[in-house]
């Protein structure tokens, strides 16, 4: 008898240029040999030069997308990216009631060009309906500042503020803070994994970090989406936050290096995910 194949579901926006959003998530799942499903929250008009506009998907249709996948496929891990609207936030929360697996949320709040990717007044709905169900979040520094309503600048301040989110959102098990926005005098950057302390532990959160050289490249579009979906895929494979974190950092580092050799669009190009898959096949 054939055994069921565990799968990931991404709930995010669509990027027609293929660099971010649903497209980047599915490319990542495939590169890491994980079956990927997708529910689209919104449509964007964008390319490597930036986001022109976006349109939210009707809430009822979004609900049907998510529920039909969950009732039919063996989804153990869900990655959430761009939500975009208050209605989408409420719909996601409603559709995920009773889901027992991992929910990894990448709080996509602004595009890399600074454009807002949420409607006014949506942040509270995200907190009530999405963050309240997430088991892992993967913010960069600007996103963490918005979520915590603080001006944290250093890694120490960021880790301290992130730790407070464990008290506010009890379902959270871990927080990954990607390090690309931390000020540094060297060419190195550091990503951090903050793991929630056990309820009976008197110690604070467990902190893991991974330092690596910053790669000079124009092709950085969708790195946050790719990081979060890679973490989702690796966690499905090994069930361990630390292992998933370290493997994800390594994966993204390899992709950035390989993608830097290519010209993809006239702005910030996307990552060339299939290069990693090709390398795996050649092993």
C-alpha cells in the first residue's frame, strides 16, 4: 500500500516576475524535493524594478482554496507570506482553525523598494488571526520593528524584543531574525534563531546564530520568501528548528552565490532556484 506523502502549503501573493511570493515558494519546495501546494491571497503587478500595484483575492475564494487543499492533501506544514488585506487575514485565521501542524509566517509588510504590501489598519488583524496561530516567524529587522512597535537596531535589542513575542503569542515556538538589515562595519552578516524556553525552564530563550559573508549581488528579490519556504521544507524533513535554520542559511547562501552569476531583469533580480536542484542531481 502506498504511503501518504507529506506536503507543504504556501499561502501568499503572486509575483508575475517569478522572483518572490507563491512562485518563489513553489520553486524552493521543488528544489528541496518537497511537494508544494499553493493558495493565492493577492495578485501583484510587479517586476524586478518594483511593485506597481496589487489586488486582493475575494475572501470566500481564498477560504475555498485553503480548505479544499487541507481536506484532501496531507499538509503538515504551512508557510504564510503576503497577506495584504484585513479580509485575507481574517479568512486565513478562520480556515486554519483546528490545524495541528507547523505554521511558518514570513511577515511580508513592505516590498524591497519600500512599497507597503498591506492595506491600512491590517496589522492588528494580522496579529489577531495570523500571528496568533503561527509556530515560527521569520522577520527581517524592519518587519520585527513593525511587529514589536520598537526601534530596535542591534542584534541584542532585536532578540530581546523578539523574546517578548513569545508571551504575546503563546503558539510561537521559534523566531528567526534574518540579519541583512543589521548595521555592521564588516562584510559579514548574522542570522539568529530564538527558541522559546520550555515552560518549566528558568533560563531565557535559546539563541542560535549563523554568520556568513555578505554576497555582492543585484539578485536579492524574494530572498525573504525563499528563506521562509526553505525553513518550512527543511522542518518538514527533520522536525527540528535548529537543523532547519542552519540548513536554510546554507541553502540561501548557495543560491545567492550561484544566482549572482546571472543577469535577471534590470532591477533586483530573483534567485535561480533550479541551479540548486541541478547541483543536487549531479551529486
